C-alpha cells in the first residue's frame, strides 16, 4: 500500500525537501485535527490522480472514516478539488461556499453527510500536497468551545497554506506527557495576554493556585504568582508562557507539575497570537522520579556488592599465600576466582542501564581471570613468561551470546569460568594451545561451546568440584544441559545448551 514513507521514491516531482516537509506536517497535524474536530487526509499527485498517503483522526470528535483511506486514489468527489490544489490553481469549488478562502463542499462518508475543506500544503513557495479536512455535519448549534477551537484551527490552516506550519527550527524536547487539545488550551494575543481558556485548562490552572478568571491577564504573570520559588525554572518557560517560541517545558507549582506547549500563530510572517496547550503531569513526573530513584538505588546496591565481593576475593588471595599446604592453597585460589566472577557480573550490572548483562563482555573478562588464576605453568599468549617452563594459551571468542537477564548472568558466568578453568588446567597446562569459546544465539536459545586442542579426555567425562558446580548450576538454575565430548582433531569440547527467559521491556 502506498504511504507517506514510500511515495517520494516513486512519485515524480517530489524531492527530499518536500518529503521532509510533509513528514514534519504529519508529525504535528493532530493539533489541527483536534481543533477542527475533523479527519485530515494528505493527498499527493501521482499519474495525474490524487492519492491519499496519510490520515489523522480527531480525539475531540467522531471520525468520518471508519476504514483507513491511505492508498485511495481520488474518487469522483475528490478529483476536481484535490487536483486543482495540487496543480496550484487554488480554485475548483463546486459552489459559492468558502471557508476562510478554502473550498467547502458536502460529501458522503460512510453513509453520512460530511463537510470537506481542501487546503493546499505549501513549502518554499510551491504547492507540494493537498490536505482535506472532513468532519460530520452537525445539526446542533456549536458551543463557545467549538467555535474557539474551529477559529484557531482555521488560523493554523492559513499557516499550512502559506508554508508557515509546521513551524521550522522549533524542536520539541522528547519528554513524555505531551499536552493535547483535550487536556487544555489557552489562547494568547501577540503580547501574551490570555484571550480565552478552555474549561480543562482553566481547571488545571485553578488546581495550581490561579484564582478567578484568566482572560485579560498575561499568562506569564499568572504563572509567576503561583510558581514555586525554590524549584528550578527552565530558561525556555518565559518564551512558552508568552507564546513567543514553539517549545515545550514544565512548570512546577504547589508540589505539582504542568506540561506546557506553545504554538505561535503567524500571518505573513508576523506573530499575531499563540496557542498554549496545558496538561497536568504531576502523577507522571512523580512516577518518573520514583523510577530514577529506584534505578539509582539498584546501582548503589550493585556497587556495594561488587566492592564487598572484591574484598572477599582479596582476603581469600591473601589467605591462600599463607597456606603451607598446596591443596589448601589451590582450594582458596579456586574460591577466590569464583567470587571474582560473581563480582564481574555485578560490575556489568552497575555499568548497564537495565537489569540485564551483555554476556560477551563478561565472558571476555572471565577468560582473562581464569587464565591468570588457573595454573602457574600457564600464561596468556600475549604476555611474557614468568618462568621457563610456562606454556602459552591463546584464547578466541567466536559468535555472540547477546544480552541476558541479571538472574541468569551469574550462573552463566560461573559455568563458563569453571569450564574454561578445567580446559586450561586439564587440557592445556602441559602442551599449551588454543582455547575457543563459540556462542550461538537464536532468540532465547543459547549454545556455548568451549573447546581446547589439548590432550583430550580419552572418552571420559571430567570429575571434580568445579565440574559438579557447573552441572548443578546448569540443571538447577538454568534448566539446560551440559555435555562433554572429544573435539574433532584432538582436544575436548564442552557444550552448554540453555533456553533463556525473555528480557523484560
């Protein structure tokens, strides 16, 4: 189906600048749709026909399109007006009615009568598209709010037709809780004086301490009177409160927060007023602060656990040096290595932004840790020997294990460390060689193979405390399998096969 994303590539006459302008319009035209209480359809010219490439439904009123019109080529009712606008003629109304200079006509939509306005979309002095504004014909008299909304919507349509909307060079901070028309709207004149407030906007400001009516008073003065004096003030707040810049900001008052967005209204490049959208985001900002506090607390916990584990590992290392029994010294060294491995996981959690660990980085550090602590007769291939009888072990990691949850990272890291240590101590300690860690990840399925080209197992499964620890963790904590076999070409291969839990979004 043709859409706004694909049409510039195969529609003659459209360049990147026109396509970018239309993307900006569609990104912000919900404001017009809500003010006019109407559906908006964007039309472009293709092969001499008008073709719909984007559609927006109003939040403030009922839609006239139950089926998405995107992809429709202009039917008998749309072709004359839409094509006339796309051709830059600006004429083509079938009757004498006009809507602020735009053609107005009656059409049938989903069996109901609707009012249609055709608006040219201009950029850099040329017409790049046409926009139809369609809303149901109402038999009742419009309310004061409806009339105000429609008037502001028509003023924005004038800006669309003159190439002044969307407003260029006015980035909006990516902050949650963006206000919309239904949340509250304040109309300002060129001096920032309130001309009209929607009922929702008036209620929002009353909750924050503004007393009585607001019409006839500068919005900046009203906001200054109720704003918390000790709260930090965004430097863009005065520009928003006076309607001088298209921007978004927050205002704190009485322990709450209002999200404000200003949209200047211009005529021939001169600012004549502004729309200020208002939303009470007190609860939303409170939850965001709670999440930030929780995240900081979790990071502090991981930091302290990591420090405590490193302290324990240092104490075990010191104690092992004092042991006269070689067996006791080896046992303490292995315990120190396991504690250090757990500390690596907590350090990774401390550096990450979520309760997840990038396992490949942990595996790299586990490889270095295991080789440094495995045996005095072994050294990494990239280091100088400490004694003449040391053999060199080269390591390589192939594939990616990806990101795993914090609960699974610790047992996975411990298992990999135990398997690497066994491979070095029993397979490569005498001959040296290459230790390879191969990772294969398909969705939640993870397979890690640890291979060495050493002396091999002679078709016997390894035994010992490290092997028992690894098997227990795989079966009990990870619900997977751990197997050993002879590697083709000589050596040993240990295979870890697990299905991981999905990461929480």
